[in-house]
C-alpha cells in the first residue's frame, strides 16, 4: 500500500529528514531554477521522490527573467511534472496579468511535453480551471483546494484533481470541500515544511490525514489509500 504526498517542498528538507519519509511517494515541487535542480538531485538519491520543476507565483518577480531556463528544464525530459506554478490573487507581488501570462505559457509547455501540472491558484480557482480547459491541459492538480464547492463538478468533468491538506481538521471550508468531493478527484498532500496555525506540516502527517479522509468519506483506510494511489497514477500519466 503506497501513500502519497502530492505536494511537498522536499528541497527544503535535509537528506536525514527525507530518509524518514521512505515509504511515502512524494511529489517534490519547486519554486525557482535552483530548487528545481535540487529537487532533481534529490530524486536521483531517493526513489520515492517524483521531481517537479516550477516557478512559484510568490517569487515570480525575481524569477520572471529566467523563463528561458525554466523552459529548458521542462523540455529536458528529466522531470515527472511541472509545479509549483500558478497564480495568486492575494499574496504574490507580480501583477495578476503578468502571472496569468506566464501561467498560460507554462500550460502550453505542459501540453507540448505531456506533463501534469501541480498548481497554486489561491483566489483564482475558476480562472485557472478555465485557462487549463481552454488550452487543453490534460492533467492538473489544484493543490490545497479551498475554492468554491460548485467548481468540484467542473474539476471532476475535466479529469482534474484537488489535494487535501492536514489542515482540513481546522479549516472548515476545506472540510466542506472534502465532504462534497468525489473520491475519484482526491489526492493527499502536506505542503511541508510549512506551519499553519498550530499545525506543523510534513509528509509524516499523511497517515493521520488518510484516517480523517476515510472517516469523512465513510470508507475504510485501505480503500482510501488504494483509491488515492490510483488517482495519483492517473495524475502522473496525464
Ligand atoms: Zn507549496
């Protein structure tokens, strides 16, 4: 039984810590060129890491002049996917128009190389889904989804995914989403290493998260683990 952390910043952990996450299949998302290269190096050492290359929207103001390097990494064939990428209407410094323009380019590249997208879309959920649908992005994960419940149907019909974070136990909005979402679109994530209120997020939290999800969905844990792994493979295949 493989459990999955579909969104984790492994480049921020040291190798001793990563050792402790053995047995968990981890998507290592990246923020910029340096972290993408580091994630790739870690994936060569740890076979449970699937490396993703990306430019996080929060740092776009300092990475935007290196888009050509990002493109080269994406085209290199070394990565399992693209992320963390996206748009953020609340916390990013770059204007939303610029974020959208870059995200659109990245979507086009993802289609060209047939790689899944691991997306941050805070405050822009609907627009991001529309862009992906319009361009024909095949595989996309909306990480830490806290968008409208009404969009879950569109996400499902598009063949896209959302990831549930351990913070679901303290974020009522996320709990409502988990309650309403089809098990077929669910993935688990930590977004570690990150602190959210009293919670310290890391891949070690995924076991507890599975218990919560299984309980909310009224199924046993083994069933949930198997369903999420199936979803994960579908997400990676694109
Ligand atoms: Zn993240």
